[in-house]
C-alpha cells in the first residue's frame, strides 16, 4: 500500500505530526493524554465499531512513536507509564521494534479458499469434480466449501471457469519473507521475534494498520531543543519523497527549519562502501571464501545469520553507508549527534548494535520526518531553496534501488582491475533472498558478488517511504543523472574508508 493514500497512512501521519508538535512545544510530554482525542476527534468512529477503540489504538500508536512498549490489555496502565525514561534525547530503541496492537488486528483468514458471489451454479461443476476430499457441495444454488475437509490444494480455484473461488491469505503473513507471523488462540496475528528481521514489510501490508514500529521523533526533537549539533545524514532514496516541489535545495531549507545543523547525503558513505567492498571482494574471493554477500541491507544480514549461520562469514565486513557517513560526521564534529534519515525500519535495529550506538544516535524514516515537516507547517511549494546536496556520486545514489549496490561494486572492481571478470546475482524480497542464499550454499554462486535487498524494489520500497515504488525508482534514476560525479573515484571521500573502519 506504499504511496497509496489511505485512512491508515492518514492516521500514521497524524500520530507523527502530533508527537512532533508536542515535542517542539518544549513542554516535554505534557498534554500527551490529549493526543488520542486530536488524532480521533468527534464522537463517531472513523472505521471501527467504537470511537473508544480507535482512541485506545491511537494511544498505543503515540507510545510506539515515542519508542515505548505496548501496554498489556489485561491490566490498567496509564498512557504516560514509562515516559519519564523514554522522553530523553539519549533514549535508544528497545526491542521489539515491530509490534502488533492486538485489538487492532482483524484476525484475517490464513490460507483459505472461499466461493464468491460470482459462482454461476454451472452445470459443469468442475470445482466439485476436481476436489480430492469431497469438500465441495452445492447449497442455495451455489458452490460451498467445507473448510473442515478442505486441504487448501487450490484445484477448485483453478478449475472454476468464472474465477469465482478466491484464495484468502493474511496480507502480513504473505509479506513476511521470514515466516515470522502466526496466529494466537483468537486468530490474531503474532510476530515471532526470534525470526523477525524488522524489514517492516508486514507493517506496510496490513490493511487494518495493526502493525506499528517504534520511533524516535520525540527524542530527536529533544536533542535539537537542548542545543545539540544534530546532523541529518540522508539516504539516497529521499529524493522526491516529500512531493514534487521538494527539490534538494528546498529539502535542505526545510531541514534547517526543523533545527538540523547540517544535512549530508548518505551517498557519500555509499561511495566509501563501494570502494571498500570492492577491495574486500578482490582480496577474499576466491582466496579466502567462495563468494561475497553485500553489506548494506541489515535485514538481509539478519536473515543470513538466522537461517544460514554457516554462511555468515561470506558477508562483506565493510561498514554500511549509514555508518560510514555517521563516522565521517563524528570525526569532523566530535560533539555532534547524528540522525540517519531513510526509508528503512531495519536500520533502527542496526543503529542499536553495541558497535554502532556511538556512531548513529537516532534513526527516522521519511514517513516520520514528514510528520515533523507538518508539525512545523513547512510548505515545500513556497519555501526558498538553499544549497544543493552535491557530494555523492551517481554510483552512490544508485544504492537506493535494487541491483544498485552490486552494480556499483562490480564497476569499481573493473576500474581497479580491468582484467577481472565480476559475476553478480541479486534478489529482492526476503523469500527470494532465501532462495539466493540456498543456491549459494549449494555452490551455485562460487566467485559471485551477491546482493540481497529485503524490500522488493530495494530501499525505495522500504517500510518508511511515501512514494509508489516505481515512481521512486524513476526519481532516483533522474537524481543520479544530475551529478557529474559518476564513479566513487570522483568522490572527495574515496580514500576515507581506511580511517573510518
């Protein structure tokens, strides 16, 4: 549902906007109890059976947006419980990052075949004839499936000439490439956190908005208000995310109005990553390992560690573009705070790793940043532009789309060693990533550079994006063409990696 306006995206936007507005007021979390009434005004529900239920869900959304846990429904808890601890600039995320609000879940059917109103009660009765378990009969002039007998083979759906038999699946479960979602005793979705890699694809697939990630909007603004030098390092997928008027120059001006001291494109770190990963590949493949997996996508890494632990040594040890850029800023401005602004939910978990915490202080998604823009009433159509972002190369900016990382690294290797033939393979979405790794483990990709992207389409399809994926990819491609710096060798930071590892 990414890029498609809906009541869910409206509510998420309201939550982020109101949390940001409260934070910018400078009064801490005073008035937080009023936010559910602002988010769900009036006395009539918008889409659920009760306005009280909608406000209860809004309350949990506000808490999650501030990085707090969901309150247990079985006992009474104040909305402000735990906020003293969370409402500080130094607060890090506490797992679980991706959460399901139980009473917001619709308990969608999982893997069922049902007969729709399009059934014509036809003479052929093909659905009944092909059923291996005699699960189909005719009632009230239409086909009927006995779910107790049905084995979900789908033969009836394929045989129906009117396509009247539909296959119902839980959207979040289908979207989860880790098979981490199952049902509780009431049929509601539950996340197995041991399997989850926080890609967020379930979040953007839930039609009832029951799945929510934690945020740091409040903490970022607290840090700004405390007078810290807060630097935003912005992922390449940012371009176009905030509307057709959000040129890089206007984006810089808008970020300055939010209170950020400096804005740097993470394409700079992507260029460093390209150079270092190319060196890593040339040194280790095939001398030390059969193939190499790219280092950029944290959900891809987590998937390998969880499902293919014996293959984890094949992941490049190169730092991610986010970390390279953050370390570059900390090196230049030792007392600064770094906020990674990007499309990705999984980056929130990467940032709380013990070896990363001192580099990346906060993570915001584009969706959360949009709430901050609205809280400050920033209008991209009328705001005056400032300077452009012009340090990243076309290769670095291309990291935002599927295939961009492998392409950049392969081209870099060819620049370093024109005689070397570099074979690449890539996968989008965790199910396809799993297939790629299974083949690599079986020896099918010896000598290859493998790129895995947890989100179908790459980073432009991340859970925190605002644009339709196809449009976002086109905008990134245009942004790549707008720089005369093509290769990472054209970057002023091409040799910075050895000092940042």
